[in-house]
C-alpha cells in the first residue's frame, strides 16, 4: 500500500525490455515494492547509486511507458506504523488519462484530465484520485473529464511543473470507490438492489 506522497524524484538510467533502472537516494531491499509514477513495481537489483525494478506484461500494457524517461516519481510502500497523509493507494493503475488543459489560477494550477469512460463512475467531487502516483483531490467532475488543482507545494515536490497538454497520465481510482461500485454492480446484476442493501453496503465503508 502507498499513500500518494512522493518520496523522491528519481533519474531514469535505462529502460530496456522489462527492466527499469533508476538512480535514487532511497535505498530499498531486494523484493521491496516501489511505486514508480504510481505503478507498484518490485525491486530486483541494487547497485551503487540506485536500483532496478521489473515491469510485468500487465504493467507494461496498463501504464504510460513513454514517461519512463528522464525523471519519475517514486514512493516506497507504507509500513503499518506510518502516518497516512494522502489516501490509501495500491499502485494498481486503472487507466490512462489525457491532460487536456492547464489553467493558472490565483495560487495554483488547474489540470483538466480526460478520464476513460469505464472509470468515470468512480469519480466524485472532492473524492480522491492517484495521478502518476500523487494523491490528489478531485475538484470537479464533468461528463468525460475531471478538474484538479495543483497547489505550489505539489509543484515543488513533484514533476507537475514539467507536464504539457497531451501527456498521458497513470490514473488510480479511489480504493473504496472501486469496491463499492463492484458490490453495487454485482447485486444489481443478480437481483436488483433494495434500499436496505444500499444502506448495508454504505456501512461497510
């Protein structure tokens, strides 16, 4: 599990086939889970100034591989004693968003991101979402997209200041939203939902 707070901006040394090598100050152990641009990957090699992670075919098919160059967000997995300042994330990318518009406001920048149709049911005003591994709040939901506001500290500690319109972005929907949506879908397909069942599901989360 992760909480969407970026530990470090790592430098990409190489990306060949299914092996990504990163230069970083963070020193993991072999087998550790590291979120790279939001995708949970396993450490398979350690070297003097960094480490390598392996991307399964599933990961390569789901994430924006073109962004695994230059610099990337990294976050080590949480420990049970750790404080959660963002929201709980699994490092499982649900889909790819498209950055459609960047608009400066008074003390931040609005990002307008087109979201895959299948994910829109999991979007909610003031809900949580993972954007390239960063925990953010959804400010506004539209028919096919969402609006997020990036505050100055997020620009300082992430790569968002380098993002351009047209960039593909790794998206992870809120964990609880996924489970609730699945239960509602299952029960609706099976026999329809009573108000009592809806209330019961809401109590679970």
